[in-house]
């Protein structure tokens, strides 16, 4: 996909809930995510032609919530 930032869970993609869960665990393990100096964590996704941006944003939020619940 190069620099296309496809949505989480896209067929043939690399990132979904399991991968984001592992990423968040690593950020916690190395101390990057902390309550003393909380950082910003963000990710980029963009709709493919024919996909609605609102749906892609909602999917990203759902994946983040589910990943956090697994950490």
C-alpha cells in the first residue's frame, strides 16, 4: 500500500486490532505511555475510492477502543 494509509482490517492489509494491541503494549512497556507526561498517539487512515470518510473514522475509533480493552 505504500503511503496510502488504508483502513484497519482491510483485506490483505497489515494492521488490525491484534497489531494495534501489540503496539500499545510495547508503548506501555517502554514507558512511552504514562500518566506523568501523557503523549499524543495518532494514526492515519484514509478512505479508498467509494468509501465514506465517516465510516473509516468510526472504524479507526472502534479498533483503538478494542485494542485498548485488550491491553
